[in-house]
């Protein structure tokens, strides 16, 4: 599970800034900062994430816990109003009594 957490951190650190970049598109301005137009999906898309790691050290115990979350927010105006798709999976891992 530790490899999964490290892989998640690597992907978040390298892919997310490259995707968002400084490309602003007037089609996405009404949704706020961070949205980019995806030609293939025909929607405005924003990818964000968070990674949290806690280390606890005591006299008899050592432990760590990691939590990660990636959020994909996709929006599009339709004749019925705004269509919005949000996907936000969470990943957690941890270990105690590390030596």
C-alpha cells in the first residue's frame, strides 16, 4: 500500500500542474479558476488533489498514515441547465510499529 501512496504522490505532483497550466479559456470562465476546456470531452474540466501524511513517534511505537484524494470536476452548459460531473476517490494507507 505504501507503493500506491508514493505513486499517487508522484502522479499528483507531476500531472496536475501540467494539466491546469496557464491556459485559460473563455468558455470556462463562468466556472471559476482552474477550469480548462477539454476538446475530447466537450466540457470544462478541473483536476485538483490533496495528499496528507502523518507521522507519529512515541517511546514504544512509530506509525504513519497517508491519505490522498483526487477530484475531477467536469461541467457543461446544456439546454436544460448546467450539467456537472464530480468524481472524488480517496486512498488511505497506514502502518504501526515500524522498526
